[in-house]
C-alpha cells in the first residue's frame, strides 16, 4: 500500500524504513514522496506507478471514482510537469552554452579580422616602394 506524504525523504526514511517501508521521491516535487509498505521491486519509471498502480491501491481508489480520477490526473500532471521542468533546464543550459560558443567564435573572428587588416596595411605600405623600385630597375624605366 502506498501513501503520498509531504515530509523530507531523510525524515521519512528514519521513521518508516524500520517498519518495512521504502521511501521514494515523487519526480519533479521536492515536497512529496511515496511510502510503500512491503514494496515490490521499484519500477524503473515512475509512470509505471501511474498507469499500472499496485492492485491493492487501485482497489482502494476504485471505491470512489472521483478520488481515483483526481489521484491519477494529479500524479500524471505532477510527473509530466517535472519532466517538462527538467527538459526546460536542459534546453536553457544548451542555449547558454551555444551563446558562449557564439561569443567566443565572434571574438576570434574579430581578432583574425584585426590581424588581417594590420597585415594588409603593411602590404599596402610596401606596394609603392616595390613599384618605385621595379620602375627604376626596368629597362627604359625612370632613374633617379
């Protein structure tokens, strides 16, 4: 049998574990956990508890259709909202990482552009001198 409670995981474990309960967090909820007495092996995915509740829990909830519906819908909403928040944090971290890489790349491009502008200016400064030297050395060219 499971119950949703709102105490810290460590506090609940200290109280319930000696009596055979397993305490598990509800995904996406820092304030809620599940206390299971004589639990089956833990499901790999919390959604298993939503879509395939333990038979004794399902029988208890089936006594009142409204309670069953409210329990399942609130569990689903909580579960999927937690996943949404997790994916949003991940996407925002990727966005920050991409922004940092774009900024780094833009800085590198600006530095390269400045370096090439400097090199080009040096080459342009040498061009008139090279042209003058070439003219003087050419046959029939001007001499100073």
